[in-house]
């Protein structure tokens, strides 16, 4: 067969594949020609059948994943000459067509772990808008002397309103990734769910209510319960932490799911705090996982300058309008990509602002 005939035979495989096949076949010819007699029997060029077997072995091997599978494919379709023509060790031979294996394991992106739900906040499902009644004042008890009149009193009421704020993740994902077993839809979906959970945590703590964003915990704290620290000495830390616990209790908040939330660097400051060579918080924090008898949760989603306490985290409402919606949209077919969209609607409200207290540090 001539080179033109070879090109004609394999052109349907595409320019790049055809070029690799032709080059590999050509390299198999030197040393296999008998002077004046043409190709040696069994060579790649010796017959259309041999070249066809060579081509089929390469195509079959391209669907496999490793060297052993490629050699097995070559054995199935060709003789020893064909097997030698498929050289795994040379990039410019048919070995270039062997696919690279992709592990099903993906090293996860480092992101803060969701903390609000760990604190035991109250989750509330709602649609669109939800109003919760709130009592803001009570009737009054008075002792009455003979002939005296009692001034009238009446309870006062208000309401807490949850309104759906829409958040979204929109990402173009390579279809090659989606086709990879073990990574694919499940891996991409889990990544987006984690991204949404982190976004909800960030808004739940730090949201300022501007634009489409909801207000978070720190924007709703009772002004009298958010105070500046008196310092970073052992005595100052102890006094401030005692005050943070005292404020909700003296406001008559019933003790429920009480806990602290603080940044890891602030937790380290407490761990390293000593008073006359004696650890102040270290033993309790490491042995019991508590600060002043109450458990704590660490997250980088709260400012390092704050330590926050609640006598009952159920007084924080984590409102979800509807479950996370994940959808795929084949809008970037020309790039072999799929657009993945995640939508969540949520809002956050402090049910009883006096249930919380927060210490702010200057350093």
C-alpha cells in the first residue's frame, strides 16, 4: 500500500489521529523490507488487513485506561509486528493516544465549616414572607392600699418578619469533569452545596441588610448587650466573659441552648492566657470543650475581634424559604460545558435580642 492509500484509509479517524497512525506505521517499516521484494510478511504495510488491525488496536486501546489494557487490545487485533508498533514509551507513537487516568478523589477546597446549625439555632421553613407575633411589653402588678386606684396597664405587641432573600451560585463546569466517575454530578453538587452553606453562615453572622442581602446576628444585637472589652489581661478577660453571661440572664432570658461562638485566633488567645503562671481557660477548654461551663464553637465566619454568647441559640431564627435548588443548563455546548445553578431563599431574625451578648476587642 502507498502512503496515499494509508491516508485515505484512516482519514475518517480525524486529522490528528490519522497523523499519529501514519507516523507510527511508517516507523514500523525500516528494517522490515526485503531488497526488491517489498514489505516483509506480517509488517504493518504488508496488507490492508494488517494496517486495519493496527488501526483497530489503537482505537480500542484509546478507550482503555492503562498500559496492560492497551497491549491486550493490540494482541486481540494484530500480530507481533502490530504490537511493537504501538509503543507506550514514545510520545510520538501510538502511545500518545492512551488516555490519562483521572482519580475519582478530589482534594476539597478549604472553606469554613458551617457553624450556625452547630449552635442549635431554630430553623424555620416559610414561603415568601412569615410574620411572628412578639410581645414587647407586659401588664403590671401593683399592690393597692385602701381607697387607692390602680393605673391601667396593657401588654404591648410587635412582630418579627421573615422575608425571602434570594442567593445564587452560577458556575460553568467542564463536561469532562461531569463525565468523570466519582467526581461528576455528585462531586460538583456537593461543592456547590458547601459553598451555599458557607454563604448562609456568612450572612447569618455578618449580613448588613444592604441591597439584596439579609441582616445577620451582629446587625440585630441589642445595643446594651454589645460592649467593648476592658482589656486583654487575665482579669479583664474574666470580667468581660462573666459580664457576657450575666447580661442575658439578668434580662430574664431563660437558659436553653447556651453556647459561645468565637474565631480560632481568639480561642488561641484564651488558651494561652495565664494568671501568675496558672492557665485561666486552657484546662477547661481542652478537657471539657467549654468556656465558663458553656460549650463553644469556632468559626472563621465571625470576626476575630468578637466573642459572642447566647443563653439560648434557639432565639435566633434561621429561616429557609425553600430547599436548595440545583439545576443543570446545557447553554455552553460549544465549549463542552454545563452551567450549574444553585438557588436558595433565606432570612435571619433574632427572636429575642437580649438573649445574646457580644464582647468586642480592639486587638
